C-alpha cells in the first residue's frame, strides 16, 4: 500500500467512525449510505478508495462521469450524477447508466428524461432536488411545490424511478440556518414516504453532522475523504 492509498484509507476510516457516532445519537436503526464526491479528484484516488472498500462515487459533470467511468469500467462502481443536467446531455447521461441521478430539478427535465428513457426502453433512479435554502444560485424545486411535483413526476414519467429527495443547505456558517434547511427537507421527505421516498440525501463535508441529526440517510462527502 503506497502513502496515498494509506492516507485515503485512513481518511475514510476516520469519517466512517464520525458518521457512526452521529448516527447512533440519532437512531441505532438508521442506515446511512455514503457517496464519495470525486469531482475534484482523479481516477487513481477513486481506485485507491475502491480498494479500501468504498463503492459509491458522485460526479458533478456528465463529461467527467463519462471519462472516469470509462477509465474504471472494470470496477463495479455505483456512479451517482449529483450536478445540474443540461438537456443536450440527456442521451449521453442515459447511455452511461448511472446508478442514480440526484439532481432532478424541474418538471421540464423530468419530461425530457421520460421521452429519452422511453425511446431507449430504459429506467433511471432519481432523487428530486429541493431548493431548501431558497437561494437563487441553487437549482431545485421550491419547498411549497416539492410534494405536488414529486407526485406529478410519478404520474407523467413512469420510466423515472423516484426514490427520494436531495438538498444542498444554505451556503452559510450559521448552523441554525443549515439546520432549518435540513428540517424542512425532512418534513417533505416524511410526507412522501407513502409515495416511495426512502432516500433523504443531505449533508456534505461541512454540514453532514447536522444532516444526520435531521434524518439524512445519504451523505455526499468529498473533501473530507480526498484531502491530502
């Protein structure tokens, strides 16, 4: 094991220990899935983390997802698309067959995806992205439209398999504001459980502990894992 592999293995172990501590504070029954956000790292690091036992990675751009998944095609990695999807990249996205798309952020995108998925006789697991901070710079459904939109997509886009919701908290140091974003998202998640929602994807390197305390069962963490 080289130095970088040892460092990444150690970073992952420390993070998993921290997640476990927070999980037990919330509920011993909660199961939390970790998505290693690899958007700023290279395929050597991804391979090293895979060898340390990690299997799920998230990319922000379809081009990066394509390049990395092709380079590592011999490894059974679960790839998540976590960034904004441009309509002209939908066919490319579908051909890459990601395990999940976490950034379904509009009815228009759902309609476009449905048309192409039907054409390819394919399905795609997705999470509905919610703009819980109401920031103009963030994409996603408004809080008051989220439940209705989730139910609408189930009806109009049968090839999209909605599995839950995702949010990015407000870009602030204020823990109360961050907590408010996650609480709001958890309330929506709870109301969608009867509609098949089982994934609540919230929390990144800076705020994952607050996310766990508010019911997140999927985390998207990059810098804490891939730091030098």
